[in-house]
């Protein structure tokens, strides 16, 4: 079987969970099928991988239009494939075009849904309407939609009720438990000036409304004073959220010691070592179809505190591998919490509970590692994905 994978992110340009998914799925699938990757950005040198740049004529246009242009080139080069598989709206349009152009099935993985991320209008302007249209058009016509959690499947069917339920399949994200494993080398503590005698509360994620960092920062004013708060912050989505986070961090630093901010994407070694040293990993997301980062923390034997949104409860077992904080959205379609103060209190209380009971945190960490190894291997994800490919090809 010859498969074309279409994705915006692919090494070395990976910044989020969808990129991790596309990368690891490709590695596992290549043991089972012939796989070519079409990604966006700078040239790649990996065999069977082709990068597509935004066309020169579109480089000053809205970014969403630029990605559509790059995707059309990718679609043209899928000739000869038996099936095309797209990841995220950036590549969904290309997947749909490739399917129609070459007369092959199009499988689409839903890592998130644009209508459920309204804050992106702040980031993309009219591009958000275009990204939403691309996703919707692809979802309605795809031969199969793969959802990365049961919650994601429910969202797909609620947002796009025209899709027949039997076309939406749940295949959870996976984790490489060899790459993410306990690694308590002191090198990372020395590198970032962390105190080995103070417990670490860790955040790793992009500075975006979706990841909920401002709510964690408000909670941090009430964390136990002995804790260090380490913030591994990716690129901000907008100047507005960058300024909000900057202000909160500066205020926090004036009020307590042990606040360390690390900007930019870290390499996997640094992330693994930080996760392994953390007493608690915190995921304060407002929207999270799955949350690979929680699996990464669990694989490093770290207890997790996370909001009970999306697919997170399918990964983090409340009271066994971590603690889940209740979350209720406002009813104005912004995705923001109905009671921000209650969310901050809940995050602080859960983190403090584990800081006050390191034995419980250690027990949660061990259970998390066992769960990650047992239930979330990428080889199993690839096998189940290949089953979906076989099904849609047999239906043609």
C-alpha cells in the first residue's frame, strides 16, 4: 500500500501535538506500508519526504491562504498513491484536492476543530474563516475521519452533524516510551538554574488561549512557597496574549521566588529531563482533544494536574495518574471559563495537594508510566490506522 501523509509540521519543524502525531505515526507506518510525507516549510532531506513552501506570489497574503497554496502543490505530487491522509486544517484542503484529483480515498485526522477555537480569529483575522471552511469541506467529504479521542469524536459529530457516525473512528494519540522515560540527570537543573532542593511545578506549551497559561499564572499566586514554577513557553500566538502573560509573570516574580521562564521550543532531551524532575506537571488547557504532553509527563513518571476538558480524562486517570480540575465554559462561544477565579483556585488546590503529599505524587507517576507503556504505543496506533485504510480502500 502506498500512502501520502499531508501535514504542516514535520521534523525539524514541530511545535505541537499534531506534529508529534504525524511524525511518530509516519515512523510506525513505514514498517507496514510505503509512506511518503508532504509537509510545509523549509526543505527536508529525509528519504520519502518532500517539503512545500508558500508560493512566492502568496508570501505577503493572509497566512491561511499561503498554506492553501502550498497544499495545492503537495496535492499535485500525490500521484501514484493509493490513499492520502491529512492532518489539521493546514493540510486538510490539500488532502481533499488530492483525493479528487487522483481518484483515491482521503482520510482526515481531527486533532482539533476550528469552530471550537474561536480565539484564533484574534490571530488569523479572515484566515480563521478560511481555515474553518477548509476543515469543514474536507470533513464532510473525507472517506473516513479519525478522531484522537472519544471526546473528539463527539465534537466532530456535534460540529458536523452531516457526517455519518460510522465514518468517524477513534484512534488515540500515542507516546514513544523509549524517548520519554525517567531521566533525572542534574544537567537540566544546572542549565536553567533550578534549585534541586525545591519541588518543581512544570508547564510546557504554546502561549495561546487554548493552553490556558494565564489561568495557571493566576493560580500560581496561591501555590506553596517552597515550589518552583517552571514555564516552558512556546511562541505566543498574538501580541495581546504575549503581553498578558508577560504582565502576569512579572507580577508573580515580584510576589514569590522560584519563577523560571524558558522561552522557545526545547529539544526532547531537555523536556524529558524537566518532566522527570518535576513534582507535578500542569496542563491548564481550555480545549484539548487529546493532550500528548500529558502522556509525555506520565511516561516520565510525573504526576499530572489537568483540566477535565476534551480527551484529557481519557489519558489522565483522576486519582490514579493525576488529578483532574473541573472546568465549565462560558456560553458565549469564546471557550473561556465561566468562572476564571474558580478555575485558578482549583488548579492551585490540586497542585498543592500533590506538593503536600509527595508519596501520592510518586505513586501517580509510577501508575502513569505503566499506563503509557501499556495503552498508548505508536505501533498500536499505526496498526489501527492501517485498519481504517484497508476499510476505505475496500469500500471503493
